[in-house]
C-alpha cells in the first residue's frame, strides 16, 4: 500500500492538512516565535502543543518527492513520502525549474493531491 493510500484511509489526518501552509510560513510560525503578528498572519502559535500538518515538495534528491510534514515548535517530522506521477513531476519541474530546495505545494502538485484526497 502506498503512502498516499495510507493517508487516504486516515480521515482525521486528511482533515488536519493545512493546504495553505508553506515551508517559509511554517518556519516563521514555529521557529521565530514572537514574529507572527508582524505580517498580519491568520496563524498564531500559542503553545508547544500547537502543530500544523502540510505538504512540501523536496528537490534535494532525484526524483523530486512530496512529503507530508507534521510541524510544531520542537520538530518537523516527515509523516509520509509520496512519489509524484510522471506528468505531475514534469509540470512541477516546468513551473519551478531544476533548482534544489523545498517548495510549497501549488499548481499541478496541489491539484493532484487534493483530487487524490478528495479535498478539491
């Protein structure tokens, strides 16, 4: 069973996914406490118990992979690693180039994940 299939079977987990969270926003929220009000963010971290679950795309290794991340003020934990379908991967690379990094899920990747998890 694939990681995406396992996520699909966990409705509580799917419901917790923050589709708007970006890697940059997560760092600002959880690692730069006290800075949250400055940017008019809708997010406020009140305690160590607060957490966010979100997807990112990592291009540090081939092939680019989608990761489901659970982030709190103490750690970022990879919950799942998901291989993109070839067409989605090619569209991602066309939109973002071949630079190494960690990206927010947008465009074709986000549409594919939401379709797969019935969140569109």
